[in-house]
């Protein structure tokens, strides 16, 4: 065991490997999906000067939903015995109440929820929805 591991430190290489794994988990279609997210957020919120909160909200929601689906798959496969399935509706409600996103309007949260939901349903980068599909029947933000 190396001294760094004994103290709980990670090398830059280990940190970078974990970062890449995390991004691959969140963005199944790689850079194309990241570029799509940036473009869609700009289209959905053209009046926003800074999209940092919107982007963070999308990442946090995507992470919650993916984690819930992964846990439910582990439960279904028998890897986790006597565990209760994670309810996606509960995860969405907790996300919507998070202190970090209180500055977002309810309509903005709804659009982010729709964006992430449609994104997770997509089977390829080519199937990712455009801003009009995300908006659905909502008026422009």
C-alpha cells in the first residue's frame, strides 16, 4: 500500500480516471451529448446571462435519476437483497426542493426536468431532442 493511499490521497491520474468515469456515466454519448446540453440550455433560456445554475441543475437531476435506475437494476438482479426500490418521483421532488436551485423558476425547473427525461430516453446522440421538443406545449422562456 502506498503512502498516498494510506492517507486517502489520490494521484492526479486516479482523479482524472474517476472524472472520466463519472462523465461517461452522465453523458453516455460523450462530447456530442455535452455539446447538445450546452446548446439546448442556451435555446431554452436565451435571456439567462449565466447558465451555470441551469447546467448544474441538469447534472444533479441526471445524476439522481441514473443513480436511482442503477440501484433499482441492482435490486432487480438480486445484487441487493431486502432493499427498497428507489422512486424516481421522490428523487425528482428532492431535486426540485434543493437549496442550490431555489433561484430557478418553476418553469425553468420543468424545462430542465423535461430535457433530462427526454435525454435519458434517447438511444443515440442523433435522437437527442431539440429545444422545441423539450418545450412541448410550454410557451418560450
